[in-house]
C-alpha cells in the first residue's frame, strides 16, 4: 500500500477531442454565426452556453470524483477555499478576510485582524466538538506526521489488546531508534502501563512492543484500516511509531482524528497530561512544553528530520462575542501543526491570534 497521491485529471481527453472534432462542432459554429447575425436570437446563444457549462460540470464531477474515487463531502472546496489555496500564503486578504480564515457557523473574524506569522507548512485550528475549522493553511497537503502517529497506535492497541495482558520486550522492539521508555530486552510490562511511555515520553520501543506482541504486519494493517474507518483517506502508516517518513497525513485528516479522540478516547488525553508515572524499575516523565500552558487539554507532539516539528494538541480558549459586555465563551480547540520550524512559537501565535481576532456567536 502506498501513500495517497493525487493524480487529478479531467476525464478521458481522447473522447472529448473526438466529439469536438466532428461534424457536431461545425453545426454548432454555424448556429452561433446565425445567432450573432440576428441579435434577437442572443438568448438562444446564452441558453446554449449554459447547457455546455452544465454538461461540463457534470463531466468534471464524474471523472474527478466518481471515477477517481474522491469523496466530495470530504475533499470538496468552496470558491473561497479555492482562492485561499491559490494565494498560498498568510499575506493579503480577499473580500475583507485574510486567506487563512474559514467561515463557520459560530466563529467569525473581526473586520481588521492583526497580522499572523507561522512557520508551519500546514496547520489547522478547529473546534474539538463541532469540528468547525477556524484557521487553516495548506490543510490538504500530505506531509510526514512523526510521533503524532502514536495516537492511532494507542487507539488500535486499546481496541485489540487486553489492558491486563503482559507484553514482552523483544530484541526487535528494543532495537527501535531512540532511548525513550528505557525498556530492556525480556522485560514484561502490563499493557495498561505501556501507554504511559508511549504517549508521555513518545517511546518508539513501546510502539514496537504493542505491534510485535499483536503481530507487526497485522497491527500495521489495522492502523491503516482505522484511518480509512475515520475517513482519513490521505493518511498512511508504515510503522507504529512515526519514525518512517512514509507515515503521512494531512491537517484535515488529523482534525478528524482529533475530533474522534476527544469524543471517544478522553483517557488518551489524560495520559498525555500526566507529568510523571512510576512502576517497578521505571519512572517515566513528560517533557512536553505545552504542560506549562494552563489551557492545555492534552495532545501528542512529534519530530523527525523529514517531518520537522508536528503536533495534534488541544487547548481551551475563551472567545468574546459581538457584544463587548457579554460573557466570554470557552471552547476546546484542536491545533494541528505539520512541518513547523518552531512548534511552541507557532502554537502560541495561532492561539493568541484566535483569541484576539475571532468572535464566537451563539446560535439564536
């Protein structure tokens, strides 16, 4: 199985050329000349153009989505989204809105927002409950996700392995790159304890212990099946830890994962907020800088040379409404960063920008 790569095309061009190159085209041209020679027939020309446009859109939808296997409800773009992608930067504005803002039901941007500078190649801030995307940049660009991979590793382990089961650290698991977890060959660890080095210290050997105990190839197959079940069609796993640069995803896909975890596996977030966890022979410590943020709700960071710095994290943010005298509304947000040069600075910039420039409007 290979990582998803877009090969978007507009249908079988040979067929189009064959139709347009025959006598049908000549008849159309003659008709158009007749119409232009008689102004009262211009309405017929307009109708004809509209018919061609409608037919072309139908063909585009079929060959672009149905024939290529895309799901319009997942990957379709509004006109504003298309413009935003073409701009491809944080600079400038369109129709009074910066290109990084996505209109939603509850959130809206102020008229003259402050500037925003973010190093991440791709990011999203979204509501963790409603899924409304507030800010985004290159949300569908497929990039390495590094140890953010361990979130689905934890989910699949929870779904497939008894938490009371003792797993043995094999030589293959021990040889995984990195020293986090400090497990030793032949050591046995209860599954419920193994989640702590996996999610707190980002232990690659812990990820491999889960996979090897279950059957590594079968476990990786389940990781990829889980992404499909969650609608993460641009996500691919080659290993359970995220060491491989072929473990790729998009900010949109990781937002879907974030919403799912927040609703179905809050205990995973609880583990990522634990500062220390001790069992016999081990004291695991959490060095995540976000633990110093009072509004941090949990999450997972990652880093490799290929991925740079990544995160799928949650923060609680207070938003003001249109009425400056109204009580601020607290919302849990998902923050996705991919290929960031400075994860801490990017996170602080995005969260601060959202709190200052975005308003939350209650539904009437």
